[in-house]
C-alpha cells in the first residue's frame, strides 16, 4: 500500500498545491492575495489534468500510410488528446478571469485605497448611510 502511495507522488504534490491555493482564497482577507490563491488553484488543476493524460512510450495520433493500406490503430499506443484540448481552454479562461479580476481590483483600489476586504466593506457601509 505504501509503495502504491509513493508511486503516485505527483498526485500528492498537486493535492498540496491545490490546498495552498484554496487556503489563499478562503483564509486571506486581502483581495490581491485571494486572486493569487485562485491562480495557484487553477494552475494546479491544469497541471494535474495534464499529468493524467501522459503515458510512457505513447505517441501522437497520426495515421500512417496512404489509401486503404492503414495500420490497425490500438488506443493503448496513443496519448489521449482530450485533456490537452480541455486544459488549453482552461488556460484561456484562467488568463481572461485573471485579467478581468485585476482590472476590477484596480478600480476598487482607486475608489477605496485598499485591498483589505474588511476595510472595503466598512467604507461601503459608511458611504451608504
């Protein structure tokens, strides 16, 4: 059992990185630190999915031959392209989310002069009265 757990060390590393990002999003009070935690969380998930799509000794799915003389394809010999395609989409979404969040944080800082969530809520309540 221990040998099996040690052989999957990369998955345990991803779990630790995901938990670090989750901690940054949930426990920190600074909005910029929350954004950094979200980025760590997103990239850890992307790296995890890319690692599960890798196979030792596998090749790309390229059909060899011309005409009717194709080799018989065995799925075990090829890398699964689906996780790579999905994670490419996830990278685009992560970059877009980070960019929009940074622009909103700039506006919040210009208006309230801080990134601290408690201070921003207090200033919003004072302005609302």
